[in-house]
C-alpha cells in the first residue's frame, strides 16, 4: 500500500468512527465535521493523529460491546478507561498496570477497567506486554512428563527464564513476572507486588477434604494479549479486565486435562470409581468443583458470576441492543458455557457474525516476532505457547478482561489466552474458554 493509500484509509476509518459517534448522539454533525478536518490536517502533516479522551473512552466501551466472544457485555457503558498514552518507559507502563490491578480488584468488588497505552506508529508497536494475561501461573515440565503448575504456560515460562527470570520457588501456583517491551528493545521483567494480586483458596461448603487439594485462583482476569482497533488506530498495549464467570475456572482452568486436571482427584475424594465413564464421574466431580469455586469466591467477597446468571444477562443485553437498532455479534461456540450449555438460553439461538470496529484483535505472540529484542527468542521451548490469542477483558472475562466486568451488573470476562482456543476471559471480555486464557 502506498503512503497516499495508507493516508486515505486512515482518514476514511477516522471518518467512519466519527460517524458512529454522531449516529449514537455523542457529537453533532458540525462537531464531527470540524473534528475530521483536524484529523485530516494532522494525518497530512505527520501521518498520524491522536484520539481525544472522549473518543478513546467511547472506542474502548464500544469495542467491548462488539466483542463477539464475550458473554458479559451488558454493563459495557460502565467500563472505566485509563488513558496511559503518555507512559513510555517499561517502568512507567508496569506501574500503570499495577495501578490498574489495584483499581480493578477493588478489595474483591471487581470492576471493569481498561488501560490504553500509546498507539502503534508506522505499523510498529510502541510497546507490548508479552503476557497473555497480566496474572497467570507458571508451568514447569518434569522429567517424567508431568507438569508442576499450569501446563498452558510451560512455553511462556521457559521464555521468561531465558530472559533472566529466577523464581524464588517453584509451586503449582507461582505467579509469572510481567514482560514489557518498548519498541524493538529487549523486554524487561517485573514482579507483581504480592499485595496487589488477590487470590482465592478453593474450598467446598460440604466437603472439608476439598481444601486439602491446595487449589486456588486469582481474582482478576486481566487480558493483555488483545489489541484495540478503532478509528484507523491500533493499540497493541491495551490491557482490560472484567470479572470471572465461575465455569472459566471450575470447568476449564482447574478441570481441563491439559490444564490442572483436577477431576480424577475430586472423584476420588467423592468416592467415585473412575474405571468407567458410565457413572458420569467426570460430570459429578465437575459439578462439585464449580460449586467450590463459586462458594470460595463469594465467601471471600470476590465478585464472580455463575454461568446461568451470565447467560440471562447476555439475553438482556441482546434485547437492549435490538431496541437501539443495533446488531449484536456473537460467536456461539464461545458464548455457550463450558458446562450445562443446553440449560442456558444462549445455547438455543444463532448470532450475527463478522468483525466490527471498534474491536479487539488478537496480538501475535510477541516473542515469535522478528522485532522481539532483535529477533525471535531462541528456542526450543516446551509448549503449548499461548498465542496468538482467542480472548478477559479470562470473563467468561472466558476476558478485559475480562468479565470485567464488574459493575452493578455482573458481567464476566472470559478468560482466554492467545491462540490456543482458550476458555477464559472476556473483556470485558472477549475471551472465552480458557485453554488459552
């Protein structure tokens, strides 16, 4: 594409975005025309333009509204947007992420938040957060082939160790450091403050032995593996969160055979035989694991939503959007909960397909790109790798993030991670089942 074509395309996309704002009565026609003249002048002079604060906030909220994989979109207007485009160094970006975590966690009363760093320029990211989600657990493959920690992140753990990470200890739930890359420089590693990461020990209301399994999960699904696209601009670093839907943790993260694979141990505790599938031991163990997750989060005062409530809320969102004359995009395979799907209303219908803008797009795994610290990080690394992304904000934020999306209305963010088809968060979500979350 020539420079002239690129310029024309950028201005056309900016015009389309302003027209969307006008059609939804955020600006009038005269204001939109004046703003387009400003943008056209800036693009002609510099090849770029910057959104103002109101435009950026609206772009983020509508991107969540357009997230086809997110079941938790009902409170999309409640998304808090933090404009961090002036944070340029890795240290400043990391501190902004920590501030985001503290604000969004809110002592367990999770609220949907999105932080936006500088837009890409000339086709290159200004900055990238390498972690698919800001808070995730490390994984190490043992000599016998088993894994200590989260098998999903064995590959990424190896990448971080190659970059110099030396964990104080290796456990099943060791929080990974955050890798931040500015421009084409070498990524820098930062440890999240322990008092910023809220975790929930998993126990069961009826089975005391459940606590002996030593399970836990973090409260905040904060998705970093998605880029925001709006008005012709691309923001590679735009982490977002929502709150969790229980099944993202209980039916995927802790249950999947390629994740923590806890169903056999739970079946044993329940006194169920695992020699045959005809007694539905997996289903019975899965149910009790999800009961334990919901009980534990609620007992600790941490916002979470069950999959039936999330599905009902999504149907309310659909009806509200129809009343506004807007089509709601949806990916059926992501919207249907990973347990008891046919008992929820989202199972029994089809949805509009196709990408809309503003929207979230998958970021390719940063460490595989030629610009990663001078070239791809040398391997081999044991997989699976988390990218490219599926989608917080780990909600059912499967996300933003995640779902974030914590607000007066419960809105999960499915927890997911790049490219492995994750069942995970929604951004606010966009992500869904977190195998990749």
